[in-house]
């Protein structure tokens, strides 16, 4: 999400700012109110390369596999597949059986407006859309050079006027109505993870054909929710309703021990989704969300940095003031990394490692941690976060700044060796970031840090879709962003620095190191093993010392929820979790009196 791609500012999935709990809502079903802190660029799965868009796509669309909601470590389970696939002895052929009786939501694209049954061919079509060179799907990096014949199909139609989706691809076939087969061009240990990502979710050809370029605003999937009135609009509110055609899917009855003890099996066996409506508001600023949470208009909220010391005075336990109101604190680590990326397509950065190293040393990440993450994040030494094989415990990046006089002197020396003594001769460097208060503050902090060694920075704020467009088209010099895991493997982080994945792929910085590329190609086809971990660690060290980015932090989530919200748990893979959440209406009515 690539996700993806996620804001450097403290990411929050929050509740409704303006909708209150009216008597009408209390008597006519259950409404779950959520929000995101940035705009959503559309509802086409092949463009869902950030957490905001992928979460919205996954309310309507579904894939073959999903993560079990109540199990840790993260565990893949069937979703639209009947079962996990049959895999050939050589690990290259995956055969899936598709669930029967699953239907697309009703839409005018279908005869008489009635949604038809999902088939294996829908996945063949959907993955060809991801590979279509005319569409430039932002998730193509995920399957690039992975499926037999798919790259050749893509290359052929890049040179022709019209793409023929009916042409057979050897590695991507529907053997019959309910049997789907993939043949891989080489071992790809992360392949099954790819089938749980929105990029590979099933869409219907009839819907794409009917709406054409407007398809991204007309989502029609097999999922638990559908957009009210059927049309996505770029406004501050997205309203979903329970899909009447959603298949019979039940809340899980198995869970990891911790989740059992937390009472998360109370809804065992109940039909999903558990709410009737889901409202997503786009609210960019922290304080309005926080105020609405305090009034009970928001079901859950990440603790704003400006309120952290009051709410969690010892950085561990919730203040009695909030406990007395039934509010619950949830703390969990994130599989993510924040960073400031250099545009390594520019000669200024591409050919000058010492400039990148100087800027990294000048940036005091420890102070940034205190200012923006309440000193609760883990300063990143390189790209791979803790909790994943490939993260190097006790490793210290020689170019990670902590504000010491010695480091600033070293930064000035490196800047001079780079050809810019005291910053002389260096052009003004732009820093692009999202358009919210915290991101602007982080940008201004970056500006002040660089000024210490004579480098001039101009901070430019952008709506989230515009920032992504600028990164993809290389119209940036530096930019602040973060990456949350698409799947729990170091490969998903290291591929951000793999040269062939350059934009429009996931490598937005354009970093291209031949040795890292060589090691990545070897490791990416290996099964989990000490040998693969050793290669991951070697790449991690290259990434640290070459400084294609200025590394920020690995964050922790501090989330507050009201006691009437049931089944909420923090997840690194949020796509689809709305179907599991529930509201205790009676308890909500009682607890609102205490707020």
C-alpha cells in the first residue's frame, strides 16, 4: 500500500467529525463511522497503491485470499477461494478452486441490473488489467516477471493500438468455470501475499466496459459493502451500505490466545458484516477528530501528539479521567518506516552519495521522535522494521543524525567534499509533503535541520493524490512519506529500493544500485531460510550506508476506542476489517451520558 505509500505524518484511521448519533441512527440499524486523513484518489483496484485507497477498495472488492482477522502472526486464509491452493512439487504451479455462488453487486452493467456469479475468468481478466500497458496499473511491480507469458503479453500490446484480453497467457488460465491456475516463471515465495492485496482483487469486465474511464468512480465488487447510490465522488464523505447480495460469510470462531482473552470471539458465527452502514469521512487535521472523539461522535482515534502527555502521562497507561469514561487504550507496533526520499533520478543526488550522507547526518531523528512521535517510535537505522527477518538488531547506521556537534561537523565536511562547502553553489531543494498540519510541521523541521549546514529547503504541501502523482512523474526533489507493509516479509521493504521497480512502480526514489539489485534478485526467489535472511541483512546495510533516503522511525500505534465499539484490533493489513466491527447500541446510549 501500498500500502503502501503512507504519510510521514502520524497516520490515523479515525472517526466521524460531523455526523452525530441521532435517534434515527439508533433505531434503524447500526452505523460505523470512520475517517481517513487524506483524499482517496478513486476506487479502481489496480491503482490502490496507498493505504487510504486500498482500504476503500477493499470495502467493495475482494481477493482470493485474506489475512485471518484474529490470528497473529499474520496468517493467510481463503476468501473467494474455496481453500488454499494446490501447489506443484516444484513450487511453480498454483491451482485454486473458486467459491460457487458468489455474485457481483447489482449494477446497470449487467443484464436487467442483476449481478452475475463470479468465475475464475474474472481473476484472469482482472490480473490482465493490472498488466495492461495502456492502463499503467500502479501494482504491476507486484507481478512483474513473475507469471509465465504475462510480461510478453504486456510488451506485445504496449506496441499495438488495442489490447486483446482474450489472447491466452500460458501462466494465467481458467481451466473451467471455477478453477484458476497460475504458472510462475520462477519461484516467488511471496506470491500468495500478492493475492491478498487489492491490486489483484476481482472486477467484472461488463462494469469496466460500461463505464470506461469513469470505472474508478463506479465500484462494483463482491464485497460486504457497496457505495450508496453506486457512485464514488471526490467529496469529504463516502457512505457505504451493507450489500444485499453479499454471500453468507461468518465472523471467525478461532483466534490467537490474546484475542480470545480479550473477548473477541463474542460474535463467533454471526453473519458479516455486523453493521448496516459505514461512513468514511476525510478529515485531515488531528484536533477536530480528537474533539469529536471526546464527544462520542468518533468510535476510535489515534492519540494526537499534542494530547499525548495528558492522555497517557507515563507513556504506557491511560489517564484515569479517560478510563472512567470507558475509554480503552490499545498499543501496538507497526510494520512500517517513515522516511525522506531523494529523487535519485536527479544528478544532484544520483551522483553524489556524500551530499545524501551529509543531509542525513544533519537531520536529528531523535529530536524528531520527541516532537512528532512522543518519543515512542523506534529510530530507523535502515529500511526493514523490527519483527521481520532481515532487520538487524543493534545495528547503528553511520549516517543517522542525532544532533550532536560532532555529527554536524562531519555533515559539513561531507557537504564540502560533495562540492558544496557551507551549501555554496547548491540550488534550493524542494521538499514535498502531504497537506496537513503535522506534515507541514515535519517539513519545517526538516528545513531547519538542513539550514544548520547551509542547505536551503522550500516546503511544498500537496493533497495526497497530487503528491503521489508528482512522485510517479518524478516532479520532486525530496519528499516525506512512509511505507507500511503490504505483507510481512523484508522483501516488501527492500523492493522499494530495487532499481527495476522505479516509478510508476514502488521505488519512488529511483534508487538503482547494481549490487543491491543483484542480491535482491537472488533473495526474492528463495524460501525463508538463514541464507535468505543473511542476504536481506546485507541489502539492509547497503541501504543504510548509501542513504537513498533519510530514515525516520518505525512507529507504534496508540489508539483509543470507546467501549461500545466491538472487535476492533489494530492491524498492519487493514483492508477489509470493517466487516468485522460491531456497535453495542445499548452500551453506546449509556456511555454517551458520561462524556
